[in-house]
C-alpha cells in the first residue's frame, strides 16, 4: 500500500506542467473562492456517499443485517482510494471482496455483490459518457467525440457482456495463461489455477441463480439509479467551481463535460487519469484535440480546471485513505459485529 502513497505526488506532475505552460499561479486558483471550492468538495462527498449507500444497500439485500450499514458504506467509500491511485480507475472491487470475505462471507458471494456494485457503476457512467460523446459529435468536436465514444463504448460493452454472459457460461482462466502459470509455477501454479477456476465457476453459478430473479432485477435497477445520481453530483462539481471564476455553464453541460473527461481519463495511461481528465474537460468545452497543449483563451479558464481537480481528487483521496485504513484494512475481532 505504501507505493500508492508515493504514487500520489506523481499525479501532481501534469498539474505542474499545466500551471507552467499556461502561467497559472497559486493565487489564480485561490481566487476561485472558498465557497465555490467547498461546494465542489461537498458535491464530490455526496457522490462518494451515494456510492457507499448503494453498496450497503446491495450487500444488505443479499446478506441481511450481518454488518453495520454505515460501516459497509464507509468501506465502499474507502475502496475508492484504490481507484484514485491506479490507471483506468480499477481495484475498488478487490477491497470490498476482501472485506466481505474477512467478515466470513463466501468469496463467490462476496464477488457477486462487488460485481453487481461495479457493473451498475460502469453502466451508469458509460451511458452518461456515451451521451457526452454524442453531444460532442453533434457539435463538431470529432476527435474528442471519437476518443470518448471509443473508450466508453468499449469499457461499458465489455462489462455488460461479461456480466450477462456469466449467467449462461462458466468462465475459466484462458488456457494460454493457465498453461504459462502451471509451467512456471509448477505445483503452486496448478493449485492457484484450479482455485481460481473453482472461484470463477462459483461466481457464474451465483449469477445464474440470482440474475433473472425479480429481486435481483429490482436491486440492479435501484443501484443503477443510485449510480446515475452519484455521477451527476460529480458532474455538477465543475459547474460549482466554475462559478468562482465567472465561467457560466449549465448543469447539463457540466455533467457532459465531466463525464466526457472521465471517459478520456479512463485511458490506462496515467495514475488516476491525472492530466488526461484536466485536458479532457477543456477539450470537451473548447471542441479541441484532447491531447493538444495549445488551448485557445476565453472559453474555460485553467484555474477552474485545476481547482476542480483538487476538489474532486486530492481532497477526497485523504478521506478515502482514512476510511480504507480504518475500516476495510483494520482487524476484525467479531465477524458478527452489527
């Protein structure tokens, strides 16, 4: 985990490059004002809180009252630290699986709950990002639209296809990968592959037993709307920040810009999408090449973008780290703690 703490300063490099390139001084960012900045932080906290509530809702529906609702929500919020410090925003699901298993839940059932959580998250984000890509396309931002649509459609389709196919087909470790692991890992490698295949088969069995039931359909639908709401709060966080710089943007345009930037930030190039998200939001609003440094003046100020990034990434990363260590990674003395 320590390497993730080291990785956080690395994400500041694109911020410094942007500040130097466009002559952004600390006072320019501070000029945004306390209340717009605090408002953006609150919007981001609501976004994270809704994610936590959704996970607690899913878990309680499948497992009953085996654990505190607030603790489950806190663990899910804490798991976001892993997403903040990895390329392509992945890894949170492993934290919640680890936590549930630590509480005595069968790994397959824990994985099913995590999958239900992440799939509804990806589906909601994907739909909003695809919408943002279509809006960009209609406005003639062809390069931006192509990047957004290619990324969001690929990721969303992959997750949804795997999710629904899991109820009809038992997935196993690809033979090529399995043979390599067995060859180099020998007996330990063979045991690891056998254990992984058994786990994957159990997850697919859980999918087959639960996916088509009315209760699971209801859980999926409710969770999907929770995800839509959480991503929407993330989207309006930029509108709140922009108010402090005098840049006027509607809630819809703000959500589209942020979700377009989120899709670009999902490219597995930098840690936490650092740099990509910033250029993505400017490119979307300016109808420009998302990988160009030369951004025209007079549309959206870079101080707003940097302020937004600090409010929605660097401030939450502190909270998520504290919750991760305090809840998800702490020792559990009583598995029936409620």
